[in-house]
C-alpha cells in the first residue's frame, strides 16, 4: 500500500522544546513530543495512516490537518472557442 495521506500543503510543522507544533491558518496544534517521535514521522509529510500511532491519527483528523493524497491528470485541456 502506498502513502495515501499527507499534511495539508499550507500546514507548517516545527519542533519547539518538548512539543511538535502544526500551524494551519490561525490554528496551532501542539502535541507533547519530548523524544521528537511524532515530529520525525510528520516531517515526511506523506504516510499511510497505519504507519502512524492511533493517538496521532486522531489528532490529525480532529483538527482537519490531513488530506488524502491525490494526483491531477489533465486530458484535452485546451480551450475551444
């Protein structure tokens, strides 16, 4: 199975003292992470949810920080008059 979820494109991720912080718009989600475990997982930005701890997945879903990975394909994208 591929990496089917990712952090939203405009989500900023950083580590500060003992916590991983995710900024998205005006929302700041702070996760206690003294060993940088969550930070090292999230900095990859794409993963299968089964590769993440359940408590982390719950936080990501609750705060709407992730989306399903997708690829756009364009076919016949010319403009006709």
